[in-house]
C-alpha cells in the first residue's frame, strides 16, 4: 500500500477527510481538476493499469453523461447557446456545471477507492472501536464483505464449471439455473461464516466492559509532523475560501476569482496536498532502491 499507509490511522483519516471534503463541498474547477488528477495518480500507484481501464470505462462516461444530461433538465444561466425543439434553452452555465458535477463525482469515487485500500478494517476498528463499537464493527464488516463475497463466488463458479455447470454455455434456462446454484452456495457460505464470526467474537469477549484492545499503532514524531502539515494546509485553504480569495459561481453567470498570487499559491498548495501520498511513496521507493543498491 505504500509508505503513506504506514502512517498512523488517524493521520490517514484526517487526510482523506480534508481532500474529499474540499472536493465535495467546494466545486472550484481548478480544485476539481487537481483532485481528480491526484486521485488518478494515487489509484494508479496502488492498482496499476487497472485504474486506467476503470477510469476510461467507468469514470469518463460518467463525466460525459453528467455534462450531457444536466443541460436537458437544468435551464438556469444567462448565456443562451441554443433552444431545443420543445423550447427549452441550453445554457453555457448548465453545461459547465454538468462538467463540474461529473468531475466531482469521478474524483470522489477514485478517492473512496483508495480510501478502501489504505483504511483497512483493523484501522477502522482501532479508530472507532472504543467510541462506537457497533458502528465500527458494522463498517469494517461491510467493507470486508464485498471483496470476500466476490472472491468466494469466483471459487464456487470455477468449482461448478468442473462438473459442467457453466453459466456461459447451454440454454438460457440452464444458465439461469447454474447461476442460481452458484449464488445459493455462496449465500450459504456467507451465512455460515457470519455464525462462525459471531461465535468467535463472543469467545473473545467482544463488547464486554473492561475488555482491553491490542494496538500496533503509535503516534510518533513523524505522524505529528504530517498532522501539523495537514491541519495547516486545511486552515490556509479554508481561510482563502472564507475570505472569497477562492470563489466560484455557476449561476446565473459562471464567474471565478481573479488569478491573484494568493490564489495561485492556494492552487499549488491543494495540488501538493492531493499528490502528497504519491510524493511520499515515490520518495520512499527511491530511498529503498538507493539502500538496496548499496548492499
């Protein structure tokens, strides 16, 4: 998962809250591009070429679809481009807002995908286990259930294929029957696994008062330094947004803040913030290769 994932879980959580929160609630075009680029870079570092396929087949069509659909339902804006046959106007502002919404959605999906890679179930249990034990348990089990269920259904499908129950061959009723058989077996496995998990947790006294928790995480000097950097960057960006140094207005006329030196520095700061995990991982990779070459 890289060097960044080795930081304290609370530092990782604060980072994702800052980056995703700004991307979600402040739809500045420059910030949306920086967030999308940072999410693609980090996802590509963690998952490789798979990210490019997912982006081209999933995220890019979403951006194009949002940009195409939004003007059909949203007719706000002062810059008229043309009229449809039914008399509804198509405005420049609605198209720009559609593009912004599409980029925001694509960026958030990418960031949540890397969040799922970095914030593992043990980190979530460590962060929320004492304060919200039921919530942390449900969240960690939900995040873990989907990949485990997908992996198990592949195993069952391969096993069923060996005895001639292939979902890609035969008539449509036969394929449906084979698919239902595979789904039934996997569902039974999931139910049995949940019972075993409950018995295991009960034997380990989960939820009882006075139960201690083992933790391998320590908040050291390195974590304090990165936490200070994250909070300082967030404070600077929020102050720029609050003072209207960074601003955007889509309706009735699309307007942005002037490109002042403070605004440019804010763009650079947020860009570095989005690229921070990749920068830390690449620097650690270079350091590791240098140490290996000296052996």
